[in-house]
């Protein structure tokens, strides 16, 4: 899946991801029959969300006149595939190995993109490869690499740290942070800064609701920076280059609010796009209401809050750091981007749905049935 995200694009990327998802479920069924893997029940909030979002996708309106009924049901199937892959690797690999794979893939992608930009680059913003080729989507994937490196550096057991491992992680983090800056993606940069600075403090307090407040506060903070774009630009531009580029978010957010008011219950459909200017909402929580209606927006918020709460209950400090920090980052990211969290396979599978599934799989259910991770 990491290869599909960071190095391959188009139909080939989808094909690789689907193969990985199908293979994971085949292995899960095989190991379940052999008695070496217990399949936990789906979290009730996740199950209800998947059921209702599936029903909404099957029913009109679809967003545009020519959209085929139920065409986007594959979005649900792909997420179910990712859930299986997450379950299988989480129970079959030490979590530090998963983090090293994320760091390695992100670092190689960033290094190749920087070299290509130095030789062939014509655009001012750094773009990557594969599904990360879009500057904003790529920033989300690269930021996940930074978070994985931070988890290996600061939350790993002391016996797992070696001099060369620390040096390589510091080098990777420096490269990834530089690449993230050169994307010019202000929302992801601000979201990552909040996540890495504030999440360890919130976890140290051991108050579950504090992490929830932090995550939704990150969304509010990034959104407010967009709303206050004019005074921020007047204060910082031209001293800070990132502050000079117009965000083009305010107008589309106003249009989004108007469309939500017109169709609050069912939304405007998964295929809806604005016809002028920015074509989509550029805000995940607004986008959920725009496309699928306010009830499903509330369900998505409940799912996020559940994942954040369960992230605080994870026993492993390293896993808890990565899952909690990535979810805080994802919420900040969604304050200015990711118009539809339900859209097809892309980098948000890594920084949004992967940590959500990890959080829901990491805590034993009431009946004690849960996968046993290898830490």
C-alpha cells in the first residue's frame, strides 16, 4: 500500500492497493480458520457509520445528473479492505517495523521529489510521486512520515534505540520537514506543528477528553487561520512567503454553507462539485455535511471522537504517540483540505483512516475479544 501511495499513480495505484487489501482478507480468513487470529467485532460507532454512509451513497441525489446510482459504493469496499490490511499487519508485525516502513517510504519519495525538482522542476511548490503527487495530498503523507519518525525517536523503548538508528531518523526528519515546507501547504504544516508539540502534553495529562479537545481545536485553529486570511497576510507578507499566496477558501466555504442549508438532511451527493472557482469544500467536516448531510457529519464526528478516546487507552507508548499525534494532525489538516474523507484511495488512507482503525483495534472490547499486537 505504501508503494501505491508514494510511487505509483492512476489505475496501477488502485490495482496495487486492491491486491494488498484482498490479500490481507484472504490471510485473515485463513489464519482465523487455523485459530491463530481472532477477528474482533467492528466497533459499534464504526459499524453504524459504514452502514449509514453506504445507504446514503446508494440513494439520490448523487451530485450531478449523470452520476450512476451507487457508483461510489466502492469507496466503502476500499475502506473495508484497508481495515483488513490494518488488522493483519498490526497483529503480524512489530509496530516499530510498520513505523520504519512508513518513514522509509516517505523519505525515499521526498528525496526523489527534491532531486527531480532541482533538475526538472518548473513549479514553485514541491510535488511528489504516486498518489502524493498533489502538493496538499503529498503534504499529508509526508507529515505522517514525520510523525512515524518522531514516534520511533521519542516514544520507543530505550533498548530499541541505537546510535545509527537515531542518526538515520534525525536525517529523515530533517529531509521530510524540508520537503513539507517546500510544498507550500500551510494547513498541513500548521496541523503537524500543533500535533507534535501539543499531543505529548495532552497524553501526559492522562485525561481522555483533553486529546479530543486538542484534535477538534486543531481543526478550529487551521480553519480560523483561513477565516483571518486578510489580517494575517497584511501582518506577515512579504516577510513570510507562505503567507502571501491566497487560500481561495473563504468564498467556497460561504457557498458550502449555503448548499448545506438547502439540503441539510441528505446533502448534495458524493459527485457534487462547484462549477466556478474552487470546485470542492476544502474542509472535511463541512464537506461531509455538503456531500452526505448533517446526520452523517455528526456520525463522522462521533467516529473521530471515539477513535481519539480509544487512542488514549492504548498500552504501548509508541503506538499511542503515533495514533494520537496522527489523528490530531488529521483534524488540523481537515480544517483547510480533504473535502470528502470518503473519496477513493489516496494519501488520507494513511494519515486519517489508518490511525482511526489502529485506535479502534488497539483496545479490547467489552467481551475481551481483540487482536494481540506485536510491540
